[in-house]
């Protein structure tokens, strides 16, 4: 018998505190990564080290590119997969598959994500998570635990394979003058289209009205969804790694798996950091009008570094949480992690209100070197507000709405009525 109606949101006592700390840590990294896309055009922030920067601004941009960009969205994706597995495990423990419940959860997330992408900020990741979540639900809900990492590796590496296929086509085209000319024309057209999109973003977000910004966000969102077949599989791969961490019992009892986390930590930094440094040195800026063996090699190194450093950061937090002294230091991030959806959306509201033309108008006016300070200030504010809110309420505002849409019952909000 389907028992969806008997399922309820997770109780505070059932939460895995390390996951909340990890979500808080990921939120800080996400804003460090996204801040460049708030201050300036979104599409200009995704191609590596910005060639327009110099001096201290360039050093800060390079540091964030090497240590943050691509690593924390990977960590966020890992945590989403973990949350997926936790929810299904709880449903199955109560005698239900949890499929319809999770489908409603994904539909609600899709609606929230579309509203965020079009009305607030087009760099949204929630739409991508919702769409890929359906793939996870349809095809990997019952996958044996031992196979999850294998599928995770395969899907994560697929964009690398596609990059090399494109590079091979480009190399083969060089043997025929006509094919080479057509290939270069296609690359130039692609580069011009992206340059036009960046300029349109600069106008709409820097000096446009709110209505003009919404129209541009709709275009950006369509573009991002169009890229989904190329980068989406790597996110799906991280979902599967996250599901493995939960279903294998590793994250529920990390103390029993410390050697695994130590290996991930050491290997992540020992191999991931050199790969990322080499990629940034060889190809600091990825051009939309170039697909070559050199760019493919740099992208491959960066893609591998992203997942290796993600696991290193993940393992570092888990290992530190096993030490009482460090638990006290890291727990301050847990309230922000418990309200991850609310805080993620709040970051967009705050940043667009400060930088966009219909807000305070500081678009492209905050130097790159000062952006991390802005991030730290916003995140510190979010931690304080999250702690205050959760001392009075069971859920963050958006978490409460998400649960209402998922369970089709309005959850009790105040702690006194829980």
C-alpha cells in the first residue's frame, strides 16, 4: 500500500549534523564562485581567469578559479545526491518506495528554480538539479550500492569524452582546407554569439529596467538549459557518488571509515591541486571560439581537479568533525546549512539588489579583489540570521514551502507547535 501520506519531513533528531555543516561550507563556496557573475555578466564568469583583470584583481580571480570555481558546485551536487538517498531511505524504512513523494519534491524544486532563474538570477542551479533528479529517480533508485560509484565515474567523465571528440573533429578538419575553413567559421560564429550574449547581459543587468532584466534572464535560462547535455552528466555523476555515501553507510558513521576519508583528502590535494594549477597555467581563459587539443587537455585537467578537490574539501570537513575541538568551531555553519535553499536564494536577492541597475547599481564597480570580503560579510550575516530563525522555527522559509509542496500538508512552523 502506498503510504506517502504518512511520511513527514525529517525531524531535527534524525538530521546528520555533518551534512548540515557541509551544506553551510558549500554555501560559502558557492557565493565565492558566483559573486563574479553577480558583479558582472554571467557568461563572462564561466570561462576561467578573466583576461580583463590585472594586478591584485587578477591574482584574486586566479586564486578563486584554482581553489573554488567548479569545486563547490561539485560539492553541492554531491550533497544533493546524499539528500536524495536519505529521503528515499526514510520512505523505504516506512514501507514505501518514496517515488511519488520525491517526484513531487522535484516538481516543487523545478518551480522554485524557474522562478529564481527568471525573476531573480539566471545563474540558477535548481532547475538543473530538478531535471537531473528525475533521471536519478527513474533509472538509479534501485541501483545496487556497489554499482553507484562506477556509474558516477562514467557519467562524470562523459563531458571529458565529448570535449575530446570535438577536439578530434577539429584536428581532422585541418587536413582539408575547405573543412578547416568551415570549422573555423563555426567556431568564430560561436564566439561571436557568446560575445553578443555577454554584451546583452551587460546592458540588461547593468543599466536596464527590471522588465528588461527579466527578459534577458529568460534568454540566459534557455541557454543554460541548452548546455545541459554537455555538463549535466557530470552533475548526475556527483548525485550518484552522494547516494553511495549514504546508502553505503559511510556518511552515517564516518568514524568507522576514517581511512577512506584520509585517502580522499591526501589524493585530492596531491593530484587535484597540481592538475588545476597546470590547467590554469596552460589555458587560463577558455575561449568559446576555440576547441583544440590544448584546450581539451586543459579542460580535462580542470574537470578532474574539480572532483578531486571536491572530495578533498568534503573529507577535510568530515575528518575535522570527528574532533571535539573542531566540532565546536565548525558547527556554527550548520544553521546556514539547514536553511541551504533559503540562503542560496537569499544570496541572489541580496547580490542583485546591490549590483544590478534596477537596484543600487554597483554592476562592474566592485573590484575583484574586494569581492571575497563582500562574500564573507553576506555569509556571516546569513549564519547569524539562520541561527536566530531556527531558534524560533523548525524550517527556513523556503524549506517550509518546499515541504508543503512536497507533502501536500502544511508543516508546523513554530517550534512551540512542533
